[in-house]
C-alpha cells in the first residue's frame, strides 16, 4: 500500500463538520469497546453489526457513512486483538489492555462516502456530516485522479496542529531496482553521533528537540499563564502544538533521508536489536534517546531494505561494545569511555566503530538463509492496517 497525502483547503464550517465526524468515530469506537468489556465472546463481526444498532439509537451517529462507522469498529477490534496477541505471546510487562479514546484525530472512509472530481484537485465527502467539497493541496505532479478508483482502498481525514489532511491508501507494489555495490555494513546508533558504521564513517546527531527546547519552554510558559478555557489559551496551545509538530517532522525527515542513503549504497545492513523501551527508563538519558529517534530510523531502514530487496539483519546487542573486533578480547568499559583500547592485541579504535565492526561480524556469521533478518515494520494506520510510504516522500 502507498499513502498519498494532501492538505485540505476549506471553510471554517467544513472544518467544524470534520471535527464532528471525528467525534462520532471516537464515540462509536468507545461504544464498541464498552460492549466488549460488558459481554463475553464478542467477535469482530459482532462489533460490525453493533454499528447499525448505534446508528438507530443515536441520530447523530447515523450521519456518518456506514463504512466509516465500520472502520471505527475496526479500530476497537484492532486494540482488542493486539491485547489478545500480547497475552497469547506472554509479552513481558503490560499487555496493552484496550482503553477508551479521548483524543481521536481522524475519520476513515472505505469505498463509499467520498468521490474525487475529474480534475483531481477536489474531494467531495457525501455522507450526512455536511463536510462537502474540499480542495486538495499538494505537488501538482501527483494526480490522485489518474489512478483507478478501485485501487484507492481507503480515504482518511486527519486533523493536525497545522490543519487538516486527506490520506489516500492506494493498493500498489513499489519495488526499487537496487544497484549492487558489493558492500556490507554494520551500524551502531548512539548519542554522541547519530550512527557509526563499520567503515568508520559517522553521521552527526542533529538533536532537533534540544535545539528547539528553549522555544518550547517559552511556549509552555505562555500556555500556563493564560486563563483556562479562554481563547488566548487555545491560541497558545495551538502555537505549542505546531512547534512540537515541526520537531517531529524534522526528526522524521532526517531519519528517512539517512535510511534511504544507507540502504541504497549497501547490499547488507546489520544493526543492534535494541530494546529502546527499556533504555529510556534511564532518566539521565531518556530525553536524548527520544530525541535521537533510533526507532524511527531503524524502522525506515527496514522499509527501504524491503523496497531494495536487500537483507536487513538484527543482531543481539550484548557485548558489542566490550569485545575487541580484532581479537575478541573482552575489554570492559563504562559509557564515559569513548575509546576502545584492547589489552590483548593493542588495537585502538573509537568505541562506536569497534561496536559496528562487531555487529557486522555477528550478522555475517548468521547470513545462511538470512537467519535473524528483521521483517520490515511499516506504519500502522488508525484501523490497524499496515501502510507503506507516501510515494512523493519516498521518491
């Protein structure tokens, strides 16, 4: 699946209608979740049928397109099935018991409830919510109307801090012809540098949040000074949300560009299978780890690896920094020690470079049948479907 995203241009009353549709989606999802909590043996089909019951019982719910109501029930079932799966697999820690939603920001349509105009620049939402005709703002080179409507499986309207967006989920396979380079590389992600590879190359850590932190703190103070429930407080909150959205987009854009460059220039990539959720429990490093965005970077490495059809191999992180990449001697060191000095063979390397060499060696030792190769992990949409990337952003 490919996701095409457009910004929506409309009137204030249309935006208000979108917000109302989003609230209906949240209402239906929470009602379906309550039904599952109150009764045993509820299946996905039961939740689908319950949508019709809700539409009859609540007139405002009937305004939303029937398939959009079913998509709302799918969201509830996705949370339930994920909880069941975690329990079945005995996942350590919390199992993710489904919770009621309070901050839904999207509404999803399937094959009905919308139509595109022939010019490809406008979308009309035809259900009873009264949204109407909206203009699509995006790169003029990408015409969504040029695609057969059967290929467009879902349309999602998303509310973000800087406006409203339409996402078109298109059924298509995207394969890139990879030019063999004969190179295999191991990468060690870090905080001093974004990552270091087994060839000794490093990428500087951009620290997007750290650079924006001063402005974010000022915006937080402005919000706290405003009277609650006032118009000025809403404006201040909107400015703060936009600032956070900018940081998020900067981090995402940097991760994607680095992942694309790395994958296109190598035939095999190895990385540490880090448990980031455990690492951020260190309160001294949690902010820096989140700011680095290792998870986002590695996720895009896997996605681009699938597109280029090259192996992306995850290896165990134990002792990659302690072992000598030249002779295998275990040289224990604290996090503050940034240079590897082997007591056995005397080799001197940067700590991260030594770790990257060990990561690559572990991966090459397991490449028979690509054992340990990590499957690509694409983003999930609001209904739990796996989606790939927007074509214009991946190009």
